[in-house]
C-alpha cells in the first residue's frame, strides 16, 4: 500500500514534468511576443529588444525550459512577466478561493446521489421522468450561460445575492461572514447544479444496473425488507462508480473552474490562468497549469485509494 | 404419510411486455412433502425458474404476474398473505439456492454477514451469536477454516465454495422448502457432485422438501423422488423418477432421454438432439406447445391441450397419442429398445 502510494507520487512527478514541457512548448507555438506585451504600447524596437534580453526571452527554447525546470526544482515557480510577482505567491493567494468553490460545488453535486437513487427506485414514474429530463437539460447548459443567467436573475433583477467577488474566510476556505457566504452561493450553485444533473443521471443508471443483479435477488429471497435490500445491498455497490466521478470532479474543479471564476470575477486559479493567457505570462500559465495538474492527479490517487477502501475486491498492487 | 408442505394448483405466470404477453408458466400443478425431492426438468425457457420464483413471490411486477392458480404453503395461501408475511416466509420457510454462485453473493459484503443477516432477521439472534452460527454453517457445508472464511469476501471464495456458502445461507433458518435452481450448472463437474452431496446431506439433516430445478437428467436421477417435465410453460409429464426414466410417455420426455450420452454405447455415435427450436412464449399455441417439434403430432395437438392421463402410479401425462400407440412408438425408438437398467 505504502509502496503503491510512493510509486503513484513518483508517477505524478513525471506527469508534472511532461505538463511543464507541453505548456512551455504550446506557449512558444502560439503567435504573439511576450516581450512586446511587456515593453508596453508603442515601445521602440530597442526597448522591446532590451526587455527580451533582460527576461531571457532571446535564449533558445531548451535553455529557457532548462532554466525554468532548474528553478522549479528549487521550489521557485518563477515570476510573473507582467507584475514581477513570484508565481508561488500568486498561487498561494488564488488557491483558497478556488478550493472553496470546488469543495462547495462538489458538496452540492453529491445531492445528485439521493436524487439518482430516488429516480431509480421509481423508474418510469412521473418523478423519474421529470428528474431525468430535468437533469439532461441542465447538463446540456454551458456553465457560462447558466452563470450569467443566474447573475442576471438573482443578482441584478432580484438583488438577492452579490454577482461576484469573495469575502473573508477562516482556515483559508470557510467563509466567515454572511456576506462572504453569499458571494459563494451563485458560483457554487452554477457549477454544482450542472454536476448534480450528471451525478444523478449516473447514480440512477448505476442503481438500476445493480438492482437487476443476482445478489439483489438473493437478498430478497432471504426475506430482507425492501429498505435493507436497496440500501444494505444495492446502494453500496451502486455508489462506488459515482464516487469516482465526484472525486475526479473535485480534482478538475480545484484545477480551476476557469469559466465560472471569470464569469463571477473570483480571483482564483482559473481567473489567474485566464488573465495570464491574455497577457502571455508564461511563468504564471505554467505555474497555474502545474497546480491544476497536481490536484487532478492527486485527486485521482485519492479516488483510487478510496476505491480500495470501499470495495474489498480492489487490492492496490505494490 | 409425510407432512404435505406445498400444494401448487394451476399456477400460471405471465409477463406483460411491449412485445406481447409472455406466457412463461401455464397451469402447473404439483405437491411437495417433507423430506421429498421433486425435480423440475426442461430446457431453458420452459418456465422452471419462473414457477419457482412465483412460489417465492419474487417475480418482478411489473411486468410479471401470477395470473392464476393457488400456491399453498401448508395451510397458508402464498398468493394472498401480506408482503410482510411473505418476507417472513422467504428465507425462513422457503429458501432458495441460485444458479450462478459467482454473481449471487453481494461482492462488497463479507460472506459471514450475508449469512448472519438472514439469521438475525428470522431467528431473533444477536450479532455475535448469528456470526458464530454463520461460521458453524460454513463448517457444516464443508468449508475448511470456517472461522476465518466467515470474515472473507465472496471474491476470496472459489465457485464451489461460493455455492456452499449459498447453501449455508439457504439452510441457515432451517427452511421447510429448499428451492435449488440449477445449483450445479455453473460449476465444474467434480464440484457438481460435491454440491449435490451437500444438498442431499442438508436435506437429510433438516428433513426439508427440495425443489430441484435443472436440465441435467443425471442430477435428477441421483436426487429426485419425483419428476415434473416442463415444456413451453406447461407440465407435459409428471411422475416418480423411475417411471419417468423407464416408462416415459411424452414424446418430449423421450427426446430428453434420447439426447443423453450413454456409456454403454460401443460404436462412435452422435448424440440425438430434439429437432427444431424452443417455442416462442408469446405465440404459444392453445394446445400442446411441443406440437411443432413433435414427430408424432396429430390434427388436434396444436389447438387443444390434452387432459391429464394417468398412466401409472402417480404418473400422469398430457398427450393426444393413444396410450397403446405411444408404447408401440416408444418400443421402436433406438434409445428404448433395450431397457436401460
């Protein structure tokens, strides 16, 4: 088990290097010159050249990449080309905002589990059809459409909730004031509801599949009550694949809900990456993507470990 | 006279699907006494399992429904008792062993818990006591190291051991009626014999009545006191095991027996299959479902279901061929030329 975790963490390091290489490469391929952006509007060609030299942007790609990795190994993510702030510091500031939203959204999406079970138990009834149809429609709405719609209704028309920003927290991520909570509601619901739809849909399918299995018939043949059959035997088997989805979602969302954070103007990792892309701020993009990748792979590892914990058949090979 | 456990009369179970009404079981009757074993034999789709599941009231409804007949467990009518009473019957009065031990146990629950669950439910025992009883039961069905095994999950058991665990679960509450639905079909031949032995031992120990569902006539010959031959949801022949094997009267029973490989066959010869396809249960003829495949069919066979004809002690058959002619036809069949004694 320990050996398994260590091996997975080593794999994580390899993945992270791959990601930095790809990110670096892609940023070199896209048109536009960061030196031009840095030198400012209407700068002379000499000024641009001096900025390019100063920042090492005139060195060959592999030298730039080598320098970056070298610094990375010393725990230095580099500096923003734009603001000259250390990228590590920027991530430390932005991460709690993103983690707060990701955790809130995943907690909301877990509501999909009871909804899916409810649907499955009442297959083909009115409520099943209503829930399934509603889920499919919701799932099909892009997050920015739902986000702006929610902002318009609840923020501007009804004026119930703030349309953006963040508030003070305790322990980094838990909102500490009612106003702070209220800033979380719209973005978390926007992200969470779409995932509720997906989770409930998956939970329904999984529950229906399990309810047709032989061991459910065995449980009924023992004389167990329907409640024990459903929850004692069916649910645990049916929830395992759904928990996997929720776990991976958490990783994905911590990686930065770029669209949601942009729509709601939340200064998290997603917004940071978005702004960095606009200004071709290589080090910030690379740092942000690195952070996102780390959490994605890490969440996958946690899901695998969780799997081994709930499903006795899964033994993690050393 | 042994105590009568089950009396089934005119049981019909149909499934109401979009494609039409699937008439899975049509007018099946039989009885089961304490200590007795009845074998239900027939090919896949002949209604064997549906008949047994109807007894347990485990037919998924919708689309399935017992549309006719009476199912009496001693003096209790299984069709009219409440769901709560029925749950008390399941596992306690009637228990079932299923075909595929690989999928019939909950993969994420310890074997011991799956057995103890039934004990706690029906016998008002505490957890520790039920757990100990589960271990004892595993030992009784021949699982070595039962004290350790009780703490394991199904995936740690082999197929034969899982079926033993299923049997332990089924007998845990000392049921009067034990339904074994193809208990050996999914197992290796060597394991099959062991499982049959276990079922037999348990029956002797608890004096249960056993309903053995199988398409394996070898298993029937070894275990059953009487046999019900089913085809297309109907009982075509019914009688004591020796009568069915040595004095079969229905052409379908002949076909079943003739399709068995024989050890005394000296020359290389092919097995004799029953020609044709199993019937479509939605478009069954009102008469004998075997008609399209029967080489001896008459004009009325397809349209009118023949009445029960008693041809021996407790031996009945539904067939339009006159009895004398039947015996003559049978005597001419290669399989029945010399009595296979």
